[in-house]
C-alpha cells in the first residue's frame, strides 16, 4: 500500500514538473508605458497634413527565464472612454534628434534618438534585463492636447504572440525619471510641470 502511494506521488511529481516547465517556458512580459511625449509633425513632407506624434517610451522585462524577440508595436489610447488605435510611424530613425517645446516655450531635446529606438536595439526581452526605448505613433491633430486617461501598448513577438500593457496616464513616470533613462534634456520649467 505504501509502495503504491509512493509510486503515485512520484509519477504525479513528474507530470507536475512537465507542466511547470511548459508554463515557465512561455514568455511573460511585465512592462509599462514609461512616458508619452506628444508633439505635432507633418507626414509625407506636406506641411498642411499635421498629425499628433506620440513619442512613447516603453520599458519591458521578461518574467520568465527565456527570451523573446519583439517585431512590432501597437498603441491605443483611451480618450473620452473610447479606445482609439494610433498609427505606427515607420522610418522615424531617419530624423535627427527631435525636440519639443514646453508650455513656457523652452526646448526639450531628445539626444541620441536613433540609438534609443527600442526596435533598433536588436536585443530580445530577457529575464532580469530590461529592454527600453522609444517607439513613435501618430494620431489626429486634435489629440495633441486631448485628456487621455489610459494607454495600451501591444508588443507583437516573433511568433505573433501579443503582449498587452495598460498604463493609466496618472501612472506615467516623471520627466526627471525619463531624463535618466532616455538621454533627454529638459528645461527647469518642464521639470516643475512634470506629472
């Protein structure tokens, strides 16, 4: 009787290990939309077609002990309680270091922008090693000053798996924290007005 119970426990522990290995081998991204800076830009070189650019800084970590390659990104915003999908801006690496003007008229500069684009780093999302950087999206011009309550970033991996990250606007990091990670230069007035 004791031998039968021992045999059952051993066989169940083997299946438990198989199940644990299966679950732990599936990537699980823990992430946040770290900060979103909005500005206006023209598309296709025409000055009359203005869009709102969403310079999104993403911070990704894999909670499992494998790694995963992210191929693409999508961003949705919650505006007036409705989710709206933005367009991904491709080829943004061709522009030199962009800048923004804060409400007081002073310049916020993003240095080394091309090197800090998340998809140009060519690294997987690994366990314990964060991958972070910029990815840019665009929406209608009227979204520039819109009161956006939440952001939903979707990371699409090499196997077409979709990893969704939701961040409320009041949970975005401050510009000071962004300055430490993203190599931006912000004026004193922007520091005092950061979330």
